């Protein structure tokens, strides 16, 4: 009788643990999934394009560094000059 009671308790525990895992995988009520978003209006799309153009023009105004910086340059030893034969 004691073994049967123990098996029932273990089976009940397993069922409770499995339902917890399953409920963790489902989205809560009222949560919006990725596909639930309404499509953007034409004005919003135009605004996004103007923001992108402004960003790209600002990026083009930043001058390129003539010499690329080497963050490890102070730590790394300089290689010996190669000898030409």
C-alpha cells in the first residue's frame, strides 16, 4: 500500500511539473505577438525614410580617420623589420 501511495504521489508531481512547463510556453492573455502589429501608414513610412536619409547624410559628414587606430598597438610589440636580400 505504501508503494502505491508513493507512485501516485510521484505521478501527481510529474503531472504538475509538466503543466507548469506547458503554461510557461504559451503567451499570456492580451500579449501581442510579432504578427499582430498593425501595418504602418504611408505617413509613418515616409517619416521613417526621411529619418534614414537624414541619418545617412549625417554619417557621410563625419570625416574618416586618416590612420586607422589600433587599440592593441600599445600592448603588442612591433614586429622586427624584415631584412631584404
